C-alpha cells in the first residue's frame, strides 16, 4: 500500500474484460518465470515501509525471545511450543523472502536445514500442519528454489499422508503422530475444513517433487474431493452447494444436524473449490462448477441484510442445517476476496459478474464496519439486529486474535477493481493494530476486548511464571 506522494500506479480492472466471456474462452498469457527471477521491491513507499517495519518488529522479537519455538508470547517475552516445528519460521518464510531480507532469510534456512525435524512422537493436527508447515515450505521453495525446502516438504507430506490411508476416499483423520504414522482412528468425525483444505498443498507437492512416490498425491486429492462431493447427494436440492460442518468418517456421510457455516470449521472448504480450479490453470472445470453451485446457494440461503438504516449485508449461518442465525465470524471475511477473485478469473460472467462483485463490495463494507470499535479492531464474532443495534458484539466474542481475513480481502478487491478506497480501509486497520496490538518489548498481542481502551498491561502484573495479578492501591 504505497502512499508517498508519488503517482500511484493503480492496477487496471482486469476483471472487467472477463465480464462477458465464458470461462472456457478467457485467454491468460502463459509465461514461464524462472524461480530465481521473482521480482522483489527495492524502493518502498512510506506505507509499504511501515508494513515491512511491522513485520520485522514481529520477526525480530520472535528471533530474540522464541527462536525455534512455534510462536512468540510477546507479553511474557517467551516462546510457546505446541507443534514443535518452529511454526513462525516456516509460516513466515515466504514473507521474509518477498521483503528481501537476505540475512534473516539465511538464518531461517539454516534453522530449517539443521533443526527442523518431523520425528516428533506426539499427535499434531493434520489441517494446521498442512496449511502452515507444508504450505509454507512449498511456497518458499516456489519463490526461492532452495532445495532443502522441497526436501523437507516431501518428508512432511509422506508423514501427513498416513492420516488418509483409506484408498476409497482418502479423507484425512484430524490428527497424526508424524513419527509413528499413527492416525487418530478413534475420531468419529472430521470437519469439512479439515477434510477439504489439503488439496492445494498436496497437489503442489505432487507437481513440484521429482520423487515418484510423491506423484500419487494428486490422485489422492482428486479421490478425496470427489468422495466428499458424492456426499452432497444426501442434501436438499436447494442447498446442495452448502455442506454441513461435520463428516462422519465410518459412514462417509455429512452430519445433517450440524451447522452450515462459512466460519470456523467450514470456511476453507468453499475457498478451495475455486482455488483448485485456479491452481490447475482452469483445466478442472468440476471445481468451477462446485464453486458456482456453492455461491448460488450462499446467495439464496445465507445472505441477509440488517433491518436498520445502514442495511449491512452479512453471511449468516444455518443451525442444525435449517435455522437461520444472524451472526458472522470474522473468518467469513475471506469471502468478499474470494468472490472478487472469481470475478477476476471469469468464474462469474455476464449479469452474475455485476451481481457478485457488488455482493463482494457489500460484504466487504460489513467486514470493515466490524472494526468500528473504540480500538479500531474487530471482534471474533459479530451479531446482527440484536439489542437495538445493527451490529452487536457480545462480551464473550469481543476478543481480537490478529486475524488477516478482512485485510486480505481488501487487498484482492483493490487489485481486482483498482479502487483505492480499499487501500484506505486497509491502512486504517493497520494503524489500529499498530496502536493497540503492538507490544513495546517486541511483537504483537491479541486483545481481550476490542471495545475497551484499557491495556491488560495497565491492569495486571505478571509474576515470574506469567500468572496475572490484578494491580491494586494499598
């Protein structure tokens, strides 16, 4: 987001050229770009530099207080270990590369080569490990060509694949012991996001790897996707594009009584429908069809407007698959970016294009309105038309976990439309994070209550074991 008094090079509205075209007719210029030729900025605008400084503030604090641990606990100045795989290093590696920080990059690569091991005798979540660690390794390899990253990705992929050994569906169990290969076979169900958010990573590994044993992953993911798609036959005709939150593993059926949501446990199922089509250069139209069916049924069953003067557009949930609930997780704010991305690539054409891009803009405005709090930061969940307010935050939902969905959607909408209003919205949110989440000693912290301007550091003192004691006046 560059704003340093230089003329801004606003991107052309590329999506507009796709408006009247059939997806089969869209021509995308195919260029083979060498990995080593990835362009990284050398001169940054004022806002770009501020964002880079924020990243380095977080990275350097992690390197100082938690190097090799999974996450930084900035208030306690210590590290947190859950996966024991240096999640922050692997997860942030591609950003580090794009921000052109060779010294920090080299230290991270050295740690990955010498210290990253998957011989961990403990269960880890397959979904989280796939999107964060496998995804991080593959993305950084794609950008840099560092062979050790692909080697580690191949090792990890082989271990994770033990969670999906049933050849008739390859649906992953939720947890896996990477050392022994033992999956959590006692689990009776898995969420649709856990089952259906592995495809981009494993298909990419299959494509990039030179190992013959890795080539099977593409077909595994095809079987996985098709087996879940077959389950949709049990769904009502007007909701076949919407899937319940949970899958029962032994019967290979959806739990019809579970909620339908684009929030937690459901969100990335819908995201990966469109992105599987895009990943394979639009050659697998079955994913385009599934995405279009999902978007159709989202419009018909989940989109609603508040009853007040503003009339916010939001995405509700269906409790027990049928009872509308006027609440929206911050996680749902991935959707306006996804819809805009679909418009850009021709997934929405003709009158659908106009309607879908308008819908993306309206949901985006609601997501940004969630940030209209005293701190300028959004809560985890927002309710609508409650207690006399169009947007209402329950005390239990008022925390902020530094989630990225709204800012990512703003980025996509700006790139698709060229409208700088999305830049300004993103910049305002960034400034709020800088003001209220930045920790003086390093890093950024989540907030307990976005509606309170009181910092927890003004209310509590942590003892040597990080137990909070309430400040008092004797």
